[in-house]
């Protein structure tokens, strides 16, 4: 067997549908049924069908119908986009842990009136600041690094270094101890986004199941409509043959002319039924096309679909009720969605319970400073003001034979501080001028009714979800019971309809022989024809109902994907 692979393309970590060969109920070789093979080549009455060109005929299998629906159905496309949007939501929620760099550069020049010798009349500053903040995904901690650097020029003569370069590097670490340690609003949002992505994947799977079931129903409805039309056309041909036979017998004097009128009336009635069946074909075909075609695919919309499958009874025995119910509870997407809703509720309960705790944050800061500059040229104002006095004292000291006074040392500066911006950075990295601080920040609300109310609501919602899950289990069990019963009933109906059709054929053949022998009337022959046509219709309807009941049982147990060899990853 050849395998086919279908990728629905959900961009990244998205569901991929793989359709593999080997569909049950004889779908691999529809031509193996002689009756179906004989009818595939027949073209039902296509005249009068709106928007359908009878010269364009497309044979299609159930598998091909499902394939096209999964590729083109608009509802599937909507669910695919829902998954993609939830992926972006998850990516956005994780962006809280992206590092952030904030910088600031500015030039500042000020000229202020000076009323004191120590005041600065003119200052110019070139300042640059860079801050890197990082939220850490562990225990709610955060990290902050700040670098400041400044070039300052002042007119104050008391500044020994002018211009001077100041650099400062500091690190701050904050760790929550109670509230926001195990979970905070950002980590809650990330967890919720992950679960929502799982929910959207599950909803995509559920929608794929629903689309497949709808395609199965529409496909079998189209087969029934076409076969029912074929039966009605055969009934018309029987009535037309009977009318010709009556006309020959009337010409031969064996029948009364009234028998021609009754045969003609019956022919027109059956013709009316056959024409009405064309409308049923049109509606069934449009329903199938709506599921499997895009609106822009005008070529296939104008073509006549010819399904090649035929409804059949499966040879396998029915599944026991206990096993069917167990499979339904395990596989139904609704149960998985309730499980995911419960996990979402647990996230809320965890978060709101954490918010009821007091907020105590431990913090620690460490920094280092660097400084460098150019020595100011000129006299120090203090030494300059006493220069004449010092000179006179030194003269007197010389006359007295005393040594001169030593010069003041106000302008002495460490040699490591002499230099430009690079020297300031070097001094900062030496880590000789450092500072550190640590402590706790405490936020203790006297009442916290908001957090307590949110926690109470989350707990009540968890109980509600559990009750809804139990109710859904009950609904699923009822659906499984009804579906199993429908399959069993449909099997018995098929057997009864088959026996009815076989007996109707025997009755018609017997009545026709009696009519040809002159032992029956035209009325009874037409009545047997109607009975045979009705029996064929009931058998076809019973077979179609069985296939639809089997598809419904697959849906109830959520085995539609596995039964039709469709795998969702």
C-alpha cells in the first residue's frame, strides 16, 4: 500500500495531519463491488442542475473528500490561525525575560551668578548613562546593572582636576522571599499561554474530527441521493415498459383502453419523483462541496461529483458498551479540554494563594567608582592670597638666619588620578573605591481582601469545572449508548430491507408472469413495481443510515482519526 502524507502547515510547533492508506469498509477498492462498478459509469439526470456542467464529471473517493476538506475547509483554516495566534501569545508572554538596555546621553552647560569665592560661576557636563535590566525565570529574582560616566568642567578655581572624568558601575540583585517567589503575574501568564496553546491544539483536533464526520455524512448523503435517483429512473423505465406493453395489448384487443391511461398516470407520477430526486442530488452535492472546496475553486464547483464508494456492512462485531465508553472517556477532545481547564484553574489558584502572602524582598547592591582629570594650571586662591605674607616672612627668616617656610601642599593629587577618560575607567576597574548595600523591603498590607477574594473565586471555579466535567461524562456516555444502539438497529434494518427487496423482486416477477398469461391486471403489476421501488429505496436508506451511524459511533468514541487512518501530531 502507498502512504500519503498531508501537512496542514501550522507554522512551527503545530498539528500535522498524516493521511495513510488503508481505509476500512472496502474503500481501497470500490470497484470490487460489481453493483457499484456498474453504477459509477452511469450519469444521473444532470439537465436542469444549476451551476453544474454535466460534461465535467469528477470521480471522488471518501478519502479524497476528507483530504480536500482538511486542506481547504475554512473552519479548519480558522482553527489553524487560532493555533498560530496562541503561539504568538506564548512568545509575547516570554518576552518579559528579554533583557532591556536603557541609555541616556546629554550635555549640560550652566552659568550662574557667584556670590562666594567657593561658588562655581560656569559648569559644563557631558553625561552618559546605561542601564541593563534582566528578569530571571527562577524564583522571581531580577538583576540590574548601571553604568554612569560624566565629564565635568568648572570655573571654580578650587577644583584641582579640571576637567575631571567620573565613572560609576553598580549591580543590584533583588530576590522575593514570600510573595512573587514561587509564581508572579508574568510567570502565571506564561503558564496560561502554554496551556492555551494546548487547548487550541486540542480544539484543532476536535474540529478536524467534526469536519471528517461532516464529510462522511455528506458523502453518504450524496451517494444515497444519486442511488435513489437511479432507483427512481429505473422505476420510470419499468412504468414506460409497462405502458408500451399495455398499448400493444390494447391494440391486440386484450386490454381495455383505460389500462393505458392508468399506466400513463403512473409513469408521470414516477417521472415527477425522479425529477424531485435531482434536487436532492444538487443539495447533497453542494453540501459536500461546501465542506471540501474553497470558494475560489470555480472549476470543481461547476463539475459533477461522482462518488465511487458504496455503503457496506462491516464484518467486525460491535464493541461492548464498557469498552466503547472507556475509549470515549480517553479520547474525546472535550474531556481533554476539561483537563486543561482544570490545569489553568490550578495556575490561578497557585498565583492568587501566593498573592495573599506578605511581600518581603531581599536586595543587594555593589558598586565601584573611578575618577581622573587634568591638573588645573595656576595659583591656588588660598596660597595666592598669602603669597606676599609668606615672602615677607621668608625675608625676615633669612635675616634672622632661619630657613624659609615650606610651600603649602593644597594642590597635591595622587598620580593615579591624573589622566583622561581612560584613566578614570582604569581606576574604576581597579575596584579600590567601592560601595555595597544590602537589606530587605517589606510590604505588609493590614488587609488583603482583593487577593483573598480572587483566591476564593478561583477555588469555586475549580469546583465548577469538576462538576461540568462530570456532566460532560454523562453526556458522552449517553451519546455512546445511543450510537451503539443506532449501529445495531441499522444492521437489523439492512437485513430486513434486503429480505424485503428480494421478496419484492420475486413478487414483481411473479405478477409480471401472471399478467403476461392474462391472470393479473395492470393495476397489480404497477403496484408490484411500486413495492419493488420502495423496497430498493428502503434497502439503500438502511445501508446509508448504517454507514452514517458507524461514523457517528466513531465520533462518539473519538476514534474517527484512527478509524480513518488520520493522525494528528
